[in-house]
């Protein structure tokens, strides 16, 4: 009980001292700049892996509020219609660099949570951000491939035993678990590799679990609020979808930063021998 009291009291103090709300606004801005390059990068791979544009968008649709999803889809389809061959060469490199901006900002945020002054050069920090971005893309690609190959393999195995219909019901529930697992893997590696210090997988896990559960819960609740109570389009007109997108990214950034703060506080508590 005393450990929990110390944890929450430190969490309350660090929330304001580290300016979590302000840093979340900064991170949300970088997320906004990185969002479409991130999606474009995934869509450029559609021709090389057995997934469709709809598969990629459905991954985003699982969490994005309705108005935001309409904005994303409109811009993505427009970009796909106007794309050219350079998108997979020089354009792809530029897209990857732009998409890594959000990760680079997150690295600085996590270091501040650990009270570490960034000493890595710009090139090293950017390379780490790009590597983390590519790793995140690979994990997401695996998540996109699992429904394709997993369903085919599962239907074959279950049909062999005569359980095809039962598998479809189980698979419908498994998709949420796979989504949760993919997000947690991404956050674990982000919280492990982002700080300019050695962090074990075990030390990165608490913040990753919080970020995964918190981000999914906040996304679902915010989507419910927007669709049933928030009349952003009526208030802001055509900017309503952009406002919703920014608020969603802001809430997402705050959850992620809080996950990093949790890991940093637990690390300091362990160092102070609180537990």
C-alpha cells in the first residue's frame, strides 16, 4: 500500500514537473506531420505483400474516430491516385524520414522522463528513430499479414476437423487480441530502445502495457463521444475532422508519454529501494 502511495504521489508530481500536457501537444504535432507519410509508406508496400489498401486502412479504422477516418481515407485515396514511380525511390526515402519525426520526438520525450540529457548527435538520434520506425512498420506488416495467412491456415486446419464455423467465431475475437499484442510489442521496443540508457524488456513492460490498454481505451471512448455527443462539424465546419484528428493525436501522445513516465518512476523507485 505504501509503495502505491509513493508511486501515485511521484506520478502526480512528475506529471506537472515534466509538463506532460505540454509535451503531448508537441508530440501530437509531430504525429500529425508523420501520420500520412506513415500510411503512404505502408501503402507503397501493398504491391509487394498480399494485402489491400483496405487492409491497411482497416487497421487505422479500428481506433480512429469516424470523422477523422473520413479525413484520412479522403487524403490517402487522393495521394494513391496521384502517386508516381518516384514514390518507391527518392520519395520513399523522404517519406521514411518524415515518418520518423514522430519517433524522434518521442525519443526526446522518453529521455526527459528519465531525466537524461540527450547527448547523441543529430545523425545518431535520427538513425535510431529511422530504425525504430522501420521496426514498427515490420511489426505492423506482420499484423496485416496475420489475418491473411492466419485465416487461410486456420480455415484449412479447422475444416480438416470439421470446425470451420467455430473457427470464424474464434478468429473474430482473436483479431482484437492480435491488435493488442502488436501494439504492446511496438511500445515495449520503443520504451526499451528510446532512452539513452540500458532498459531491460522487463523494465519497459509496465509502461508498454499501460500505453497499449490506455491508448485503445481512450481511442474507443473518444470515438464513441465524437459519434454520439461531439458535434465538431457543426461547430467548426470543414475543420471539424481536423480538430477531431488533433484531439485524438493529443490524447494518444499523452497516454504514450505517461507510459514512459511510469517506467521512469518505477526505475527510480527501484533505485531508491522503495520496493
